[in-house]
């Protein structure tokens, strides 16, 4: 028997709005089911691990201990697209043979976009 990742779950203040943001980032759809307490992206398709957004009463406190690493060959266009969707550009790095930018999503969750060279 093996274990697989069913989804990555984000605690959220507004699950549907955060699901809308991540669906746009990943060019996927928000799944049809859901309500004011939970929304998912990609749970019903075959394009990789799904994302789940669950309403919690407390806000994010401090830095994420886990985050998503995204990668693209269309570096400049994707940076502009992410910012246009509501991501906030935080820092840029070129270390360990990798060039990436750290962003925050609309609720402050950090994620990285690496350049495929």
C-alpha cells in the first residue's frame, strides 16, 4: 500500500476568494461543490494535486512553514500575470542555481515562482 498527496489545504478567511485566486494562477477551475466554509481547486480533474481552502476563525500568524513552489519558462509574463491577479511581489533570489521570486497571495500566504532557464 502506498500513500499519495490528496490535496494541499490552506486555512483561509475567505475560501472562495482564495480558491478563485489560485484557480486563476494555475489556470484551473474552482470545483463546483463548495460553500462559505470550503472550496477546492483541482479535486475533480487529473492535472495534479488539488488545493483545498477551509474557513478558520484565526488569521495567519508569522511565516508559512510550508509553501508552494511554482516554475515557468515564461518568466516575465507570469510575474506580471500573478501581480495582476492580486499576488504581492516580496523578494527576488538567485541562489543554489535557481532564480525565483517570493510572492504573497491575497491572504498573505507565501509562494515562490522559479524561472526555468
